């Protein structure tokens, strides 16, 4: 009897486990465009276009490869709107003996599919997602004896296990990590490189029309949509990055520049996350560039660490600690998300630029996510669930397994130190050092309080003040906690009062918040 291979919108790879487990001559591939997935958070319009157009192109590729594909479109009259509803209908339609599912990337979807299987008494074959270098059970084995789950040690083990960037048993270049060389600011007169983008074809254009029609109030613009939606274009994007940007990737990895969102970053996370690019291929091409002398070790090691280290590590943390992980709120953050996270209307030049970039591209690079929007949410004390839903909604590459640990653990320290031993809290001085934002801002990054005080700096000192008891004895925070203790009490009072006023001003405005209904 027929079996259905379920292919979800972030599983668009010919090598995906479920396809390997079926007989193309007898079985059917099921792909479903459903309302629930577009609206469980109000995703950026470009994210919905990326996924639906990617799915439609992949269905064509599957048919060309000899698979029978049952493809449910969003506008199909009988579409039930959910994965469960569509699987139930398809099982009946094909009188299927069961389904084959590659382990989904989100706990939410896994739980729904388990519930459906038991309600329908449906036979499900679960298949490992082999697009990663490691499995959740390998991570669990690594984590089990450890009190602290530090990425660096996991990463070294991954380097040794894969042989990537290794000279025998030693790390290439003589060091595991070249991060110290990767903190240059963007030089004032350095030209900003052009980046390759991919104009929409007819399929993408029809999805753009659909998304404008069905999701007009979602965040973001579709003007200038330029993401690749096929394997061939994603490969071109990767090759373009390796040839023209990898050599400088390390040097400017942490740099930020107003109006220049991409610099020398990879711009490949959406493709890796939905199956259009293979992380093994990305790492192999990067290593080849190093071995051929085309790219320096600090760039190549930095890039490989992001994929082999961070990306694998956050996925490991997610599956190791979910579902409980999302519930933590170690710093007792209880504030509403400020309205300017949605409309960008703020005098803070750094925040305005980053929100504008996200609106235009569904993208911001790592330091913008961590040290601008993430740092501000940490200092402001935004409730974890609200800031996490925001990150999940506004980035084209956002999926719970990668977004949640990065936000909950790295950016807002809501896990109390599982991922990072201390919070990534910074004042305006850090942003001033790593960008040209402050030169175009009405605030002064060096002022802690008063009418010109930079909100990042004001909130930074307020954050230290609010959490003094927790961090007073933290060895890596001693210098700043000592500096806090030296502040006169009237200055501390002024900081508290001004920070409270700033929070009221940021949240009282009622801005267009497409996710407001969620809270
Ligand atoms: P590059 O800087 O060129 O890096 C190369 C690749 O390394 C990326 O494509 C990505 O696949 C991987 N990578 C780098 N850093 C990380 C990381 N910390 N975790 C996992 N993979 C990483 N990444 C997502 O893919 N989806 C998310 O939803 C997401 N949410 C984030 C939320 C916060 C608060 C923070 C601080 C980071 C988040 N990241 C997320 C990680 C990182 O910011 C993006 O992967 C990166 O900016 C993507 O752009 P790029 O392809 O140009 O990356
Ligand atoms: C993000 C997304 C959207 C917007 N739409 C769909 C869809 O219609 N059909 C689909 O299969 N997947 C979609 N996705 C991606 C899913 O949310 C993702 O595959 C699951 O969260 C599992 O990780
Ligand atoms: Fe951002 Fe403060 Fe610099 Fe303005 S002064 S750009 S708010 S860090």
C-alpha cells in the first residue's frame, strides 16, 4: 500500500531522510501550504514568499526526479489550514498505510504530529534529519556529564570528529579559534560591496501576489525581494560569497555600518535552514579556499565555527532542553515589547537602521541581532515570549530550533547562563566602537543620564543596578559592578527614574504590531 512522505517547508532537499525511506514507484510525496504555518506568528512577508516559492520550485524538482507529488496550495478551496488537517485528508485520499516524516525542526510541530498519529491511530516512520553534522542524541551524550554547555568545547569536538580544518590531530593554523582577530570596525572610507540578489521568476512573482493579497498586514515589504528560492541559485549565492566575501568575512564579522546591512556576511542562513544549501558543502568550499591560499585562516575558521560550531550547538541545546527551555525567565523580565520594534520610529539611530533593514530584507547580521535589538531587549527587560515571537516573525531564516536558543539564551540571558556565562550586556560605547551609527544620532553614547544620554548607556547602568545582587560576585563582571558601586547615589537615582520614563514612553505608543493579538 501507498505511504506518504511528508515534506515540510524547511525540508526542501533531495537528500532529506523521508525521501530516502520511500519507494518513488509506489509512494507519494505530500507538500502542504497551510495558513497555520504563516500565522502562528505573523511572519515577515518575505519569509512566507521564500518558503512557499521554495516549496513550489522544489515540487517541480521532485516531479522531474520521478516522484509523485501531491501538492496542496494555500488557495485550494478544501484546504483545512493545518498540517494535521491536510495529512488526515491526504491519508484518506490515497488510502495510505502510513506516513514517513523527517524529524521536524520545531517542537510545536513535533507535538502536533504525535497528537495526530495517536488520534488517527496512524503509522508514522520517523526519520533522522541528516542535514546536520551531529544528531540530538550525540549532543545529549556530550552534554550529559557537563555542568556547563560551552559552545567552544562542543565545537572542538566537532572539528576533530569531522576533520574539518584539521591538520591531523591539530587545528589548522595552530589555534582552534581566531575570534580575537575578527573584531575590526568598518574603515570610514572603505567601499561597501555589492551583493548578488535574485530577481523573482514567474513562480515567485505569483507567490508575491498571493502574499500581498492574503497577508497585507504582516511586517515587512516585498519590494526588491531578492532571496534565492532554488538549489541552483542558492549554490550561486554560496559560490559568490566564497569567491568575493569570505576573504574579508573574519575581519569585519562584528562591524556595523549605517545603510549597509550585508557587508561581507554569508547571507546563506535561509538556504541552509530550509534545505536549499548543504552545510557540509558550505564548510568544504570554505576550507578549500583556505587550502588554496584564497582566504585567510581567521576568515575561514570564523565562518566554519558559525556553521559547525554555533549552528550545531544551538540545535543541540534546543532538542536537549525543550520544551522546558522556553519557559525560563531568569532575570524576571516583565516589560512589553516597545512599539518601535515594529515601526522603527525612534531617535536611536542604531535601532532605526536595523529595524529598517529587517523591514526591507527580513535580515540583519549577527552583531545587529545580538548587540542592537537583542542587547536593547535585555537591558529594557522585555518579556522573553514577546521578544522571541518578534525574532521568529521578522527574520526570513527564523525557525524555533535556531531562533529560540539564540534569543532566549544568548541575547536576553533568560536561561540564567546555560549558554553564556554572563549576559551580553553593552552600553552605547560598544556600538560606537563597532559602527558609525552614533555619529548620526541625536544621543551621546558616553552620557549615562540627562537629556542627551544614549538610551543604551542609560539602560545598561539601570540593568546593572537592577541586577546588582545577582551579578555582584560574578568574576567576569567585577570591573563593571565595581564601577556601579562607585556611582554616587543621586546618579543612581537619576538613572532609575530616567530609565523608567524611557520604558513608559517606548511602550505607551500604540504602533502597528501585527503580533499584538498573541499576548
Ligand atoms: P554569517 O555571518 O555569514 O554566518 C554563516 C552561517 O553561520 C549563517 O548562515 C548561519 O547558518 C550560521 N550561524 C552564524 N551564527 C549562528 C548562530 N548564532 N546560531 C546558528 N547559526 C549561526 N540564525 C538563524 O539561522 N535563524 C534565526 O532565527 C536566528 N536568530 C537569531 C537571533 C538572535 C538574537 C541572534 C543573536 C542570532 C540569531 N541567528 C539566527 C544567528 C545569526 O545571527 C544568523 O544565522 C546570521 O546572522 C545569518 O546571516 P548570514 O547567513 O549572513 O550569517
Ligand atoms: C514558515 C512556513 C510557512 C510560512 N508556511 C509553510 C507552509 O505553508 N507549509 C509548510 O510545509 N511549511 C511552512 N513553513 C515552514 C514550517 O513552519 C516549518 O517547516 C515547520 O515549522 C517545521 O520546522
Ligand atoms: Fe545607538 Fe546610543 Fe549610538 Fe544613538 S548614541 S546610535 S542610541 S548607541
